C-alpha cells in the first residue's frame, strides 16, 4: 500500500525492549518462577483437586479459556465472566474485568478463594501444600518458610510476569520485515489507527489497551454491572476494562461474558455503534465500515498472534515442557 502511515512507527517504544515491572517486595528469581509454574498447573490448589490456574488459562489459547464463554470451577460450578488472556499480564496496572486489583499478587487471591473457581480457605491451602514434601522443600528454598497463601500468590505472580509475548507478524513488521503481514492485515492496520476505524483510542500502546474501564454499549441493560459492582456508582454500570488485543485471535469468545463468538462479530458490534445505552463511551458510534473493511480489521487482529508464545517450553506444564521442540 502507498499510505505513509504504514511505515511510521506506531508503538511508542520498541515492544521487544520492554521490561516487566517487578514490585520490590517480590523480586524475580529462577527458583521462585519455577515454583510459580508448578503451582500454576497444580489442581491441588483447588478444594476438590479438579481445578488449576491453567484449567481456565490454557497456554494453547494464549492463557485464556479458549472456546468457553465462562469457565468451570470446583464441583462443576460455572463462573459468570470470561477468563481473560494472561498475555503480557505483568504490564497491567489494573486486573480483573473491572480493574479492581492493582497487582498480580492480590489478583491471585481471588480465584484461589472464589466459591465458583478454586474454593480454598488460606488455612486449607497451607495444609494441603504443607503435606507435600516437594512443596515444603521448595517453599523453604524460595521463601524460607512453610507454604502460605501469600507465598503461593507471590510465586504464581512471579511466573505470570514471565508470560511476555512480542513476536507476532505485527511485531516483525514493526522491526522492518515488510513481508511479515498480508496486504489485508496492512489495510486493517491503517483502519485500526485511523479515525474511521477508531480502535486506537482505547486499544493503545504496545499491548493495545489503555487499561481503563469503558462502557462499549454491549447491552442496553447489563446483567453484570461491571465497575459499578466495586464503586457503587450509577455512571460505572456496564464499564469493563479494555482488554489487550495481543493474541486476540486465540481467545474467543469475546467480551466480559463471552457473548460474542468471533472477531468478525466483535468488529461488527463496534461498526453498528453498539446497543442504546446511556452510559456508553463517547467514542461508541456507527463507523460505516464495509464488509471488506471489517475483514481487513480482522486480518490485522489476527496478525497480533504470537505462536512462539503459546509453545514456549518455559511456559508449559512439567509433563509438556519441551514438547514443541
């Protein structure tokens, strides 16, 4: 394409050079990351030994629960929200769909204790892991103490901060490989960063998210009131945090409740301006995109897929590590 926009830097910094911020009270060490990886895949962290973190955050789906609108927790209990991807989760300043948690260590407490997820009380978690010799040794090595809820969440957070993905066709194009993206994806990229497509205001920066809550007019009346659940404010009803678009083609279905099955349908939702809603973000409006333009935007979104991320041996469970080689 002749447009000069396609050859201008779009990301504010080279994505591959980004460094995940690490809190002072939880420094990264190889042993801690490895312990976190083991815990992430261990179903013993749930009350009935049926659910691990990875049960709802599967590596092949970019650490989302691909194909499921909502996930299944202990005793077959269904959740109410779609499990988000963990792609580049270490860069997020707001976690959960309404952004109520400011850091990974706090976020991890929620699923571990939630009635419809893993359902363990802190004392029961400590007792289960403390009865396992390999964990007793590992926690002593890493933390100098017996297993505890805090140590578990700190180890899992350390592992999750390693889940970095910046090797998509889009990244390779940004690095100078003009053949990395298809012509349709290039057209879609131009639309994405234009006022016509109008995607870039919220899906901004290296991870294509402003980390802010918005009401995108998904419904006229929301069953799940979103941010208002945490703030109690009427103006926050229906507001959910902008998700990253990295690896988005692997994480269907979409939206906070998994109610939209395909990327094409997602783009069409924005194209028609959503549903009538008084709290809708000011940017939500009919876009007037043709079917070809919708297809091109989908092609661009697909170009954000990093297959090396989903097969990285360092991210896989012990029994699968190295399987992709």
